[in-house]
DNA sequence: CATGAATGAGGATTCATTCAT
DNA sequence: TATGAATGAATCCTCATTCAT
């Protein structure tokens, strides 16, 4: 009994094409037929893997977000001190954000426009739970300002997206030195 | 060159409708006919005021950006000290960003997606020239870290957009206290 | 203030094209583009006059049914005796059914398949109210069998559709003589 | 010529699924994949049994028509008198028409719309040959009006389909009494 | 200036049919 | 024989833009 398998490769090709095309053209300028062409499949094939365009983008979003989280907390050890822990996580986030431009831009676009189902986005910054936990510890032991999580995120994490875009779009390079500066700025804004 | 007999009211209505609809539905989900309806004009009338859809959005973007800049630097006096000057400007930006949600969200959407002509967006953060000048002074006199303008902007200004969105979308309130916290975080990240 | 009018001619052309094409190809084989072409308009124009394909067919159905009823009861006088009244109505129905083949076939197709919204069809044979009233009188005075309306309709009216189709499709002509035969058969089946 | 190793069960399942789905959704709303699903086979399997969709429906039509004829003339004895013979056949037709709703509806839909190849339908009412023969005898011996077969059919047989649909769709029940009424009406319309 | 009607080009999606196993 | 995957062609419908008044 030989059954064909829906190929995971095809699915990935579709997801990747979606990311690239949505990044460069925006969601609604990205025709399903173009996604199909870039993934080397027929338009109809997309519908074997995804329910419709919205579903394709939702799943792509969740997938990228998972990649992000997985990368960021891989190797992270909850036993580290708050100071160390923060720097470790921050540098992972920086690495992802600055190197995986496609992923970051895609997440950005999804977070700033109504192209994603409310449901898919709703979690907010919950996916960074270990970081939020670290902040709790930091606040308790007096290392980190007792700000709202949103505030801490806004000043210590979110700026990285802007820097990545600035690097991409304008004449601005992010080398070793700048990343260290960024870390200092981040840490200074939230440390006590 | 047609005389400006065209009603400025109608133009404004169109611009405002564009902002509202693009904010809630995104650029490509916003049909010209809906913009027309919301502005109480015929679709054809739009083309008396704007060349096409792209032009409408571009002009809207530039207009909002101008409103932003005008508001921010109104009353600003270049004679102030770096410390004072920064706080004054920052608080104006905060006021605009947090109160004029429609404008801010629209700018955000334009800055994070390819809905605006490269040309219209190209200026980057040049529109904040007086702030950039202040930063130069600050770096010279040793009050402000000698970071790139993009870095300074990323940590002291950009987070406000995120906070506004967090306030809109999640259960997070920005009162007097939080704004002061935000200012502290901003200042700590860039001050020497 | 010159306003253009949605042209009633265009609407009629669309309705007529629908009838013809649905008759010869069936509902789902009839592409909107073909209807448009036959009516000499752009496909998009259809949507100025009708909400969608379903609406187009529903409205066409109701329009044809109205034409039918109007034709049948024009000149009908409720004062006539049951016998006379029945013959008068019957002959009008026969005239319409046998001459207006397109209309009759269309009604037939709508009545025998699920191409019409339940709502649009729901009235059943209510549109023949004056005939139903006549039958009531006939039953009361003992001229007409006390059968259900459906039964009376099935035997005295409905056969005409079949005859029309037989005439169209097979080698069967309906002249003066045959129509008289049909009337006799109809009357004999329901008279007391 | 492939041996008939193909499962007759599967074929029947396909035919039955076709009948049910076409009845409730119409021909062109009935996707091959849905027929396959209802028959518990793969879409591809259909093409082992039928050339294509049209062939599937054509064969289904002929099969149902055969069931109809077989049922109607089973036990029929050509020796019966015209009067008796007609009643016997009529009652068999009535039984089939009123009980086998799925079959009847399917035949109806095929007869009233262009979903069947002209060729498959062409026989008209030839499949009722024993009845047509009976009518010939009836006309010769002066029991039955010398009408065209189509006329006789239209008034004595065809109304049953309408009654079945009325029963299905509207608030109208066909019990013993009504069936007898129907027979009287039928007979009265064609008897001399 | 202003408009409602009209449209052609294009997009998402479905489906009968074929292919590879 | 039987299948699930794959697809190209076709369909409905939308929309930015233009036209006629």
C-alpha cells in the first residue's frame, strides 16, 4: 500500500515564498499565483497545504514566531543570575533579529498591520515567558526597574527591530561595537 | 496649473478617511470606493485631488508626518540646554504619539510595510532635524552618548510607538506615572 | 445636476441572456462572462445590477413568474362561472406555456432543481391565487372534484409544461386540435 | 477489454452517491471529490469505472431509468384487458414514483435540464413500450381517447412526478385516498 | 467641479482529471 | 485495482480607474 506523502519540503517552500514576497510587496499585493510560482508548485497545490490565503499567512506567522522563540531560549538556563540571564537572552534576540532579517521583517509587518487574525496574534509578548519570568525575579531582587512588562520590552527589546530596519534601509551598519552600544542602552534603560 | 478652487475640506475628508480605513483594514483592503463613501464624495472625485491611490497614500503620509513634526517642534527653542531641550521635545513626541493614535498607527504602518513609495519615505528620521541637532550638541558637550542617530532614536524615541500600540491592543494603560517611567528609561539609555 | 441612470435596458438584456443561457446550458455551466457577453456589457457591470450570480437568477425567476401570472390573469373576471372561468384561465396558461417556451423552460428548470433560493421558490402555487379561488367555488357548487389544490394543479395545469417540452424536443406538434384535446383531458380529470 | 474484476459494490456506491448529491445540490455543484468521499473511494477510482463526469451521470441516468422500467412492468401481463392493464401499470408507476423519491427526483432533474447527453435522453418515453402498446389497443377498441402518446402520458402519468415533489416540498400528504383520486383523475382524462 | 455608471485587468479559489506509486 | 497528490483551466467577483453628462 503505497501512499504519497504531502511533502514537507513543499510546505516549507510555500512558507518561505510567503515570507519573502510579503516582505517585499505586502500581504495584499502578494498573489497566491506568485507564491506558487516561487515555490515551484501550481496555485491549486497551495490549497492542499493551507485552507486559504489567510490561513497560509497565519501559519507562516506562527511558524516564524516559533522559530524566533526556539532560537532565543535554546540553551537558556533559568539558573543564571538576572544580570547574566538578561544579557544572554538579549544577545540571542539581537542575533536573531539582526541576522534573520526576513523573519524579523515579516514579524514586524504582521505585528503592525491587520494582516493576521486577531486570534493568531493575541498572545502579545507571552511567547517570551522565560524573559518575563526573569524580569519578575529582577524586580524582586531589585536589579530591574519595577516597570510593566510592556515598558521593559519597549525599551530593552523592541528597539532591535528598528535597528535592523535602519540597517537594511539606510546607511547604517551594525557591527560588534554598535551591538555592544545597543546592549548598554537597553540595559541602562531598565536596570536600577 | 488649475486654480485651487478645489475644496480643502473635501481633500481633508479624503485624507482622514484614508487614515482611518488604512488603519483598520490595511492599504490593499481599503477600496477607493470606500474612502470615497466615508468622505461623502464620488469615487471619481478622488481623482480630482489625487493622481491615483498610491499618490493619495503618499500625500497622506507626508501630511501626517508634517503634522507630527509641526506639533513636536512648535514652541521648541534651540537655546535650551541639551537636557531640558531633550525633555521638552520628548514630551511633545510622547504627547503626539500617545494621543493621536490614528496618526501614529498610520505612520507605523507606513514605516513597517511597503505601502509607501520609497521616495516618500526616504528621508528616514531627517524630519526630526532639530532633535538631531540637539543630539550633536549633546555629544559635543558630553551629555549624550556618542551613538549613531539611529541608535539614539531607536532607544529614546521609537519605543513610544510600541507603547501606544500596546495600550491600544492589550490591557496596558499609560498614565502620568508610566509616561514618567518611559522618559526615565529613554533618558537613561542615551545619557552619559 | 446630471445623473446617469442605471439603464433598464441593460438590466433586461441581462435577464434575457440569463434565461437563454440557463435554458441551453444549465445554471452552473452558465458563466457570468457569457451572460455579460450576450448582453453586451462587461462582466463587472452585472454587479451593478445584481448582487451576485444567485441574486441574478433569483430575480430572473421572480420576474418571469410575474410575467407569467400577469399574462394569465390579465382580463380575467372573477364574475365568470366556474366552467367558463376555468376555460378562460386554462387557455391563457396554455398560450403562455406553449408560446413563451423560453420562459416556461426556465421556470421548469428552476422548479425542478436546487438553483433557486428556497425563499424565492417557497410560494409554491400561491401565485395562481385567482385560480385557486375559482377551484374553491367549483368545489362548493359541486362542479369540481374536492381534491387538494396540488392534485387539481397536477392534472389540469402541470401537463402543459410536459407538452411544451415534448413539442420542443420530440417530433410532436401542438395545433388547435391538440390544444382542444389537452383542454378536454384537463377538464375531464377534475370536473365532477 | 478488461475483465470485470472491478467491484460492482463500488460502482453501485458511486451511482448512489451521484443520485443523492445531484438531487440535493444539482449536477454542477456536485464535485467528483464529494461523490468519491460519499462512496468511500478515492477520486481517481471513479475513473476506473467511468470515463468522466458526464459518463457517470449518463450511466446513472440510464441505470435509474432501467430500474424504473423493470419495476413498472415486472409481473405485467400483456393479456390483461386495457382497463385492468392500465390500472395495474399505473399503480406500479405510482408506487415507484412516490416511494423511490431519490430515483424520481433524479429522473426529473435529468429530464428538465441539460445535464444529460442528448443521446442518453433521446428515447423519450419509448422505455414505456408495453404501456404504449396498451394504449394502441385501447384506442383500437375504443376505450382510450385517440390522443398522441405524449398527450396520454402528459395527463395520465406525468402528474405523478409533480405530486411527489409537492409532497416532498410542501405540506401535502399522499395517502391511500389521494392515490385513488389521482388514479381517477388520470383515467378520466384519457378514457373515452 | 462633481458625479454615478461602466469597465478591463487581475486575484482567490475550485474542480475534473491525471500521475506516480 | 486503488490511491492521494498534483495541477491547469476556468469561474466568480473586486477594484482602481475612466467616461459621459
